[in-house]
């Protein structure tokens, strides 16, 4: 879609737009490029004066997506290919067997007929243009009196309440097929089709004023139903026929929308599309809405705009020969796409199309497709490299980690999120305390359900819901728990019990409590509402709550105060490390596992972390997770090595010796968790042959260890401890922070719809130029009712003093 076409290097097969091809030629000296260009032509009129019937366009030979901005019945695309020789821009039209050597002709033909590498990698994620079903016009609907309620659906053949499909012939509500990851259903909708031959079904939960997801069992693919409004009305569903006023509701005011899918996406409200710089949408590549939402928020922050888009010429000039594998290049490219306005232009008015087509039509770009960015940023990650839905909070931390590891310029833009947390741990028996500091990027707020202000309504709703389920009646209108924000803040500031606390004053396990305070306040405060938890059956679930998030937030009272007069510190004595001769003899503390899992980490990774840190508690296990989260087998199931076996480097046991006599990461993490710097921990372990107790003694006997710089050590640190900056900073200057007042103003939030992080959809709302804007993948519109009470991640900016 680049204006001027695409230039493909015949040596590296990398593609460049017209504005970047000269840079690539100067950098590499490659002089032969295949120039590809797609033109939009007006169709030749037929005998009756209208356009010729729509048919497959033989003039399209490039494996590229086709814009649907213009009417496909009146216009068509035509592809053009030339061979261009630099620096003279000598052009040879293709095909040209006479002038070109045979090998060159073969290479050009192979390139022109090649499939997109992204289609090969993600064949299921491409959204092909849907065709109208052959059954839509003649569909027979039974007059059986079936009426579908607006909620409370359930499969008529099993107890499933998700992935339900409404058969448009007889009104049966049945579950969809089972998927490989355990989601989906029992396939009752397909069985019903085989029994009855009724071909079309619509997915419940996808019906909006813009349409719905329709599937044809006979045609075995998703289809369009041009008569969907009539077909739904047959069963009492009239959402598509609703006439809305400027406020979004009819004058007779039907029941207010309470489903989070409707409220968060502002369904049923006329939203004005926004165009121009900063109002560019992003295509959903198949459950990539978590990435889209986070990146829209990230590139609304001036520091990230300056770092990547402001430095774009320098980043491109100094990018490696293969820019597809360079983080900063991909960030700059994505940022430019979102902020330039080149891919967010208003659609051309129909009355002007004819005039423009007489000369040359310039296609109107609508959003960008972040395929290359997603392919790079998720490479090697077991979760983000898949097409499954992911947790936006986990992706945010993953992105920050990559920003930290790939500095651009003198300042790191991720510094705006970094803050220091002071943790005060107190032994309940001796009353002695320990103060430690750690680096963090997100403030996680718990949701105290017991603080709901509408408890009576919730109790009444639960009773009605159970009665309706027992009687197989439609469920009552949803009542959502209303939690005051002040209660969430109070829950954050209250002491929490420390599992398996070992008191150095008693030199034994004891009861301990921990409180957290801000040792510094960040420039941008990211607040996560801990809506995701686990049920008694260990199945992830989501708390459906409404929280009155403030536009202006003051957390100055959470400023850390340090050791207070009269407080006595706990002795700096390390707990004894018990390493069993038989690794299988070590049990796993499931309470610590669940604590980590509630933070959003994969369950198997949490089990490994607790196991390989010897059940020393969730805090030490958290350090292990941060140190190993970039490893390919991070989320793989725990495999306990047999007695005498040597564990792999990624899951080395506590007593194992690292490669090249480098200290095991688990021991390093344990010492760091006690408040010591990483370089000191490594020196101490190396000096004592990786004996943890002797290493602690060494640290106390060497208060000022000599600074050393071991290149091999630096390499190991970078590879094996990518997230070490979250725990401790190796530099003598300490962690980079931008401390200031604790007063903030809300400028954005990311909302999640669905029952868990493994499913659902993400939407981002941002405040720009004095008004709220909704970013829902490709759709960017002025927001009329920003659902600030239903957000998952909130972004606040510090108010200057």
C-alpha cells in the first residue's frame, strides 16, 4: 500500500517503500530491485452501461491484501511489476524474456508467485473477505414461536454457556466445536445440522448494530447474511433495527445495556470516526487485540514518540542490514505508522470518485497491519508467538523488558514507568523489621469484593439467577458489584501475611507481615486492577466489577518513610538452604504457586519457580521467574530430574554449578532478594564456589568489594537475566527513576471483555485533544461514553507541581 509501490531487493528479498529505497541502496550497494505497484482502475462498462459482473481478477498476481474502501463492483485492482537498476533507475517491464537472462526471469517469476511469509506462518489468522451465503436469500425459518432472550443462553443439549450458536432456521441454541486448547464446545451445533440440514447459524454474543458472525455448515465457512436483520427479528432479536438518537438510546428508552461487551465497545451509540495523526487503527491479526491496545497507549506518550518516531531517520540509517530483526527499527516503523496520519485518511466521498478516477486514484489507507512487529516482538516467546489471546499486562511488561534491553538514544523511554517500591517486613513475634527496595513498573490494586456498596442487590441477583437456572428461564438483568476505588487503595496499603516467613531474629520460621510503599513516584503511573483470579477448581476467572476510578489521583500518602525511630532491624542472617539429595523429595508449596499465578504468570512456570527456589516463598520464587521468563521452556511443565542427573541451564537446581563456573541464577536471585546488588551477589558466589551461606559471610566481610568487569559475565547476565533490571540495578548510580509528586491525571485505560485472560477482547480508550477516543482494533472513533469504571489497566500522567 506504500505510495509509489514496493521495491524488493533481489539479493535479500526485503521490501522497501519509495522513501526508503535510496537509503537501502546507499547502505548495501545492492542495485537490482523488483518494483511492484498496484493500481486501481475503473471497470469497463458492460453493454447495459453498468460495470461488468464481478469476477476473479486475473490481473492480480501479488499475494497482498485488497482494500475494501471502494465498491468492488465499480473498480478493480491491477498489479504491475518492473525490474529497476540503481542508481540510474533503469526500468525493465516484466515479463521480458528477450532482454533478461533466464536465471533472472526465473527469480522474478518465483518472487511474484511466492506466498506471503506471514500467510505461511499464520494461515488461520488471516481474515479473508467474506462472501454472501447462497442460503441467505432463500432461507426458510420455522414459525415455531421461539423467542431468544437477550442473555442467559445455554446449549439445549449440554450445560455450556459459551461459544453458543443460534440456528437461523428453527431457533435452536447449541454449542460450537471443541478446539485443541480445551476451549469451544461439544459440537452440538454441527450435530444438529447433520440431523436437520438447517444450514445457517449466528454466534450469540457477536450481534451488534454493525452485524454478526454467521457460519454456513453447508458451505463450511464463515459467510455474510445480507438479510441478517430480518432473520434475527424472526426470533425476537431487533438490535440491528434499533434507531438511536444522538445520545445513543431510543426515545422510548429500552433496557440499558449492561453487558461489558456492549458497554466497553460503546455498542448502539453512533460514534464519529476519527482520522489523522494519532488516530490510526491496527488490524487484529487473530487474537492480537492485546498488542493493539498496549501499543496505542504506549505511542500516546511523548517520551516514546520522541525516542522512536522523533529518531526515525537516525534509527533507519543505523539499522542492521536485516531491519526485520531489529527492535528499534520495528518500534520506529510502528510508531510512524500510528502517528504520521498516512494510514488514517477519511474515505473519499462517492461523488468525487469519478472525477479522481479520470486521472489517478490514490487509495485511502485505513489502519496498519502490525504483522512484522508482532512476528519479531513475540519471537521465541511460548505465549505471544501463538495466536491465542494473552494478558495485556504481561505483554506490557514483556515490551518494557525489550525496551530496556535495546536502548535508543541517551534516555530510555521506559524510565517514565519505573519506580521504587519500599517493602517493610516485620516479624510478628520479635517486632523487628527489615526494609528492602525493588524496582517495579505497575501498581497492582486488589479488588476487595467485601467492600461492595450494593451487597443487597448482589444477593438478590444471585438468588434470582439460581432460580432462573433451575427453572431454565432467561437470566435476570446483570447486577455488577460496585467497589469504591478508596477500598482498593486501602487494600493495597494494608499489611499482608508473608508465607513461610523465616525470622532472622528468631532463626526460625515465624509469622510475618509485609507492607509496600512508594520509595519514588513515576512520571507515568500504570495501575492494574487485579480482576483475574483462580477458582477453587484452579480455573482462571474474572471478577466482573465496577470501580469508580478517579480522573485525578493523589497517592502522596503512600510515600515510603524508611526506618522509623524506635524500630529495630532484623539481623542480616540468611535462612538455611536445604538441598535434598533426592530432588523428588521436595514438595511444592501450592499457596506460593497460587500467589504467583494470580500475578498473571503461567501456572507451570510458577510451579517451577517455587520448586527451584526450595519453597522459600513467593517473593524469592518471583525473582526466579523474572530471571527465567525469556527462556523457551519457561511455561513448559515441571520435569524433576532423576537422582544424579544434571538439570538444564534453564532449570538448574539450587546446588547445580552453572556453565563456565557461573553462579546459578537461583542463588543470585536469593541474594538479590535480600537487598544486595547483583554484581556483589555474583562475586560472592564465585569467591565461595557457589556456597550460599559462605557467600553471605563473604559479603558481610567484604563491605566494599572491588568492582570488576568480566565480559563473559556481562554476556551471561544479559542472556540469563534479561529482566534483572526489574529486581536490582548493577550500576553504582542505582536505578534510573523520575521521582516527583504523587498527584496524577488519567489519560487512558485498557479494558478487557471476556471471562479470563485466555479469551475475550481488548479495547483502548485515550484522552486526546480534550476528548476521549476509543481504539477498537481498526475502528478509531470519538468516545461518547468512556467506560472508565470497567477498565483493566489505567494510565495516569503526573500533574506538574
